C-alpha cells in the first residue's frame, strides 16, 4: 500500500509521494508533511531480534518510503549504516543500574543525529533522480549543536547539493563548534548567528517558504530543502532504532515478546521522541514516552497543562541541544491531537506565531496521553552523571543525564516497574567540560575543548572517538557570522545570487 504525504495545515486532497516530500522538506503552506494514512505493520519481533540493524531499518523504512524500490531503499541503508559506525550493532542497548541505555552516539559525529543524517543524503539524491530534478538542492538547516555537523558530514561533496548551516554563536559546546567550523567539503557552509537556536530555526522556516526567494533560487537552478527533523527523510529513519531496541531487549532475554517498555527521551525539537510515537503506532509495545527537558521546560508545561507558551526566559544550559523554546515537530503531534484537523492545527500554529502561545482542549489533551513529561535542573543533571560514573562506572553526556534523571522521576511518581530505556543521544566527549564538572564537582571554566577531552579521558579511560582526535589538526574553514535578520542576504552571497 502506497504511503502518501499531506500537510498538517491543508486538506488531504493535496498529496505528495515520499520522494517528493523528502525533496521539498517543508510544505508550501508552512506546515509539516505527515502520512495521509499511517502505515500498518505486523512486526515479528522474535525474528527481528535475530536481525541486523540494517535489516530492521529496511522493515521500517519500506512502510514510509513506498515509492522507493526495494533495491533503492536497501542501497540507501547499506550506504548509511556501515564502517562509519564504531559498533557493528549501530545502536547497541546496554544496561547500567536498573535502566537500559540505547546508545545512539557510535556514528561519525558521535551524536544521535547520525542515525538519520547518514541516510538522508542517499534518500535525497535517489529522490532527485526519481523526480528528474535538474536544480541543485540547497539544504538549509538550523542547529542547536548536533544536527549541523551530522548533516554536513552526510552531505559533504554529495553531487547536486549544497548545505548551509546556521548555529547560535554562544549556544553550542566548544567541541560542537570546532566540529562545525572545521567541516570539509566544497559544498558545505557554516554561519554563526548572533542569537539563539529559536532565532535561527524561525528564520530558516521563514526563508524556506519565502516565495520571492524561492523564485530567485529557481531562476538560478536551485531548490531549497531541509535536513532538520521537519524533513520526513530525517524523521522516519529514527523510528527504526525504537523497533531495533525493543527487538534487542528480547534477544538479550530482558523481556518477552509483547511485554511493554518505556522510553525516556531528552527532548528539544521533538523529533526524536516523535519517532518513538510513530514506533508505538506501528505496534512496538511502548507504554509511555517520557519527554525529558532541561530548564527550558516549555514541553513539560505543555504536557502537564495543555498550554504551549514560548514567552518565557531562555536559558543557556550544559545540555545545549535542548535549549529550545519552539519545538517544531510538536506540530505533528498537535495535528494528531486535533483528530487530524488541518484547519484547527493551522489556527493553533498561527496563535503560536502571533501571540506566543496556544491552548489544547481537554479532548486534545486526552489524545496525547502516551506521553509523560518532566524536567531537571543543572544540579540534578550533574548529579545523575556523577551517580552513574561513581556507582556503575558508566559515563553519560548531559543530554542523556536529563533523560536518565527524568526517567527516575517518572518511576518514583507512578511506581511503574516496566523496563525503562533511556535514549542516549551523545558521547560524553562531545561535552567534556560539563561531564568533568559533574564528575569531579570542581568546575574549571578555563578548561574546555580538547584540553577538557584529554582530562576526561584520563579520568574515565574510554577511548577518544576518531572524530574528536581529528580536531587536533583540522584547520578552521568557516568563520561567517550573521544577524538573524541578515540570513537571507548571507544565503544569497553564498549562492552568488544577484
């Protein structure tokens, strides 16, 4: 059965194929692509427990990308999940204390974004050929730290593409910044902005739907797309690791087929946890998806009150990839909460744009009870890192620590004893100063970057990832800076548009 895509803000009469939606990125009306009808699955988890990550990914992705042939889809998967990952399991599940950790940081940029951004370029170039696209695709992306590097690593020197990444100059870790500004590839461009991630993301979404700019691009044989999780080519590959994690728990004898589990997910832009929601809809026995936030706890308030209010203080934290007040992917969940009412979804999103907030009805709130939400302070985040290191000899990054700590909040509040899987989204070496401070309780703000990496290595003895070691000699290649208001001008300059 073919899976077609529609906008969250328009009637289902206007549809696109999966390859067209991958190329488009964002819908023309500013909404997000969702399946017209959710695909159905009949997973044999006992069989999947014996299969590779690549096989599980195919079983998932064939449901969402139905206009790709089996051969095309398998080629994309094989290219994406290979030797660039340092663990043959791709996304191994480990146990420390009473919780399981789904490790998504074994890819080339040591962050969970690799699981989607290693395959997106292959999905996109295949889509371009299928749709006889002659224009060069310009990937326009805002990043809170991880997407930028992972996207550029995937798209570097890919034919018929350019990628432009905007990141908050003061809102990423030293290692994240160094990874981005040293990125190789003649088609990669990195721009720091004088603002936060929300400023960058809001402007990127605006530019993606600017008709005048879109026409100017077309005249010069360019077409915009996105590598953010608003793109279905980013979102749906993430569903695979929820299916894989459940199958691996069966393989390890930790659960029986059919047993329910919980997933705790560090959440910023809502793409990672939304993939878990789709996995549940496909039949993965997930009881609750725990939405874990840092002090930028707009999502915690949303799930607990039904009010989404971005008009609040913005905090820079030690988990910068979650320093977000406008969670783009939440629109897809709101769409389902309204009963797939595009007009009502568009109205709520307009309220957010014009007033800074929107309120769900009690009926809508009842439709999203698959989720439980909590948040932690910096001190609680640090305590969780220190506790796991001291008691279980396991080192986690600040984002994973948020999810791990909020998982324990959930268990204490509900007494739910189902197995808990913490989605571990980054290597501790990506945030060495924060991890060092948490473990030693002796903050030294003068030590950061590679110096902090070396100190952390001396402490935890875990091998330093190759991508971090390479930074020692990598020259800086990108030094552009822009104000959010000038991002369009910066793009035109990069593309040599008049």
